[in-house]
């Protein structure tokens, strides 16, 4: 059972993910929390989804690339729907 899922809704954030994901993972580990990062990308033209998928190796990351739906609130809800953690945060 996961303690926490951190949902990151993205659009054109390919450059930022390699910075933020390791930091989130380090904070979770330091806090002694069993957690994950869920990236919900709205099919970014900069390849954010590919970057997120590449980070799945070596980090507790799962990625959803949405091609039919767009928007912040629905991305957050989609991420929450992917989680089995006790707590979800954005």
C-alpha cells in the first residue's frame, strides 16, 4: 500500500520533470513515505510524456499521456484515479 501519490499534471514540462521528480522522490524517501509520482500529460508537443516514461526507470513514476482529453482539473482527477495511495496531492 502506498502512503502518497504526487500527481503532476503537465503540458510542455519536458525540461522540468528531470529536476522536480528526483526532488519529490528524495523528499518522500527522507520522510519515510512509500510514495509515487503520477505524471498526467496532455500529449505535449515538447515530448513531456516521453521524458516522464523515461524517468519510470529508476524512479517510482507512472505516466498517463492523454490524447483525447485536455485540462487541468480532468488531469488531476485522472491522476487520482490511477492512485491506490492513502493520500493524493497535486
